[in-house]
C-alpha cells in the first residue's frame, strides 16, 4: 500500500502533483486534434463548389464567347479585350477559392506545398493569359486555329519573313502555361486525399451535388481538351482511383465532397472519350494533332467546321 502511494505521488507522473502544468493539457490537446482529424467528416461545400462551377463557366469557358458577343470597337486591338479582363478575374478568384477549399479540408495539408502550388498556378495562368490574348486577336484578323502557325495564310504574308517566328513564339508559351496546371490538379488531389470517412452512410452525395456534378464534369472536359492537358488529367484521375481502392481496404469511404470531385472527373473522362471517337477520322485535325494522344481542341473544331461556314 505504501509503495503504491509513493508511486502515485512520484514527481513528473502524468496527472500527479509533480507533473508539469501544461504537459497533460498539451498531450490531451494533441491527441484530441488527431482524433478529430481522423474522425471528422466535412459537410458538402455547396457554396464553394457552386462558386467554382459558376466562375469556371463564366470566366474561362465564357471568355472567348464574350469576345464574339461584344463589339470589337469597344475593345480596340491596342487595348486589353473583354476576354483579357475575364482572364484577369479568373487568375484572382480561382486561387482564392482553392485556398478556401483547403481551409475546409478535414485533413491538415502541408502549407508550404500549398503556397508554392498556388504561386506556380498564378504564374502559369498569367503566361496563359498572354498567349490566349494574342491568339484570340489573331483569330479576329483571319487566323485559322485548326492550322499550324506557319501554315496560316495571314502569317505566310508577313514581311519580313523573320516576323513569322513572333506569333510562333507566343504559341510556344501556351503549353508552358498549360503545363503549370500541374499545381492546380495537385491541390485538388491533396484535398481529395482528405475526403474519406469511416462511416459508409456518409458516403453519399446530396441533391445539390447531383445538380452540379454534370456542369462541373463538362467544364473539366473543356479544360482538358482546350488546354491540351489530357496526360496530366488522366494521371490525376488514376491516382485518385488508386487512392480510393487503397482506402477501401481500410474500410474508409469517400465523403460527399470526395464523391463530387471523383464523379466530376469520371464524367470528364467519358466526355473526352466520346469527343475523340467523334473526331477520330477528321483528316485536318489529325494533321494538326499528330502522335499517339489525339485530343482536338474545341476552338480548333469551331474555326474549322463552324466559323468557316458563315
């Protein structure tokens, strides 16, 4: 009995009289944070996913459409176009929404990687802005997007011939801007990695998510095809699929946010496959997009089959 009493009063024992005042509190707090992080399941982020989908459709997909709708006289060639203003807004709003999405992740993500990814994405989107601005202005001047730079009639007539390399250089910058979508998909994947729950009943999408998933998947189809980032997209999707199968062995299931993102990408993959199958035998687009991976751009299809008929 006396030995047991001495052990209970031993200095430094957890919860004993000699224990450091903050030690047990910090230990309990650390344990509770880990437990909450493992057990918590975030509700469906309707506001963020809605804003994401809305601004993607208006500021990205709607950018070239706005340039066709608004009179060219309102935005002279010496000034930024309406599409450039849309692109500027996209470059500001998208990183903000990505940061807000990361804030709501039930899993603690590495801040340094998030910040570097956001900065890199902004830099890539800015390069993309310049390339798109020049490309859309050239289209108004008769540039045919389904042809290569040097095959375009308006480029062939440039004098002196050394000027031909100038628009070619702008075109070369566009893949650099598109390749910097790597941090965009990296952030989405890191967020996706925290969208798992041990409760199978929570692995269901609400009605609002079902309404948004098709527009979201359709937008990512446009991003993948117009941005020519199919390899990056398919790598991200298969990484997500592998993670889902791995977590399933641990009896962890996707929550509503994870299901929304996964099904959006699944719809995108289906739409890309249908798009490629539809244009598989197009001789002009086949010439513009040689190689094993054949994914035509929607605006190349537009200049070839739609605008040329008007």
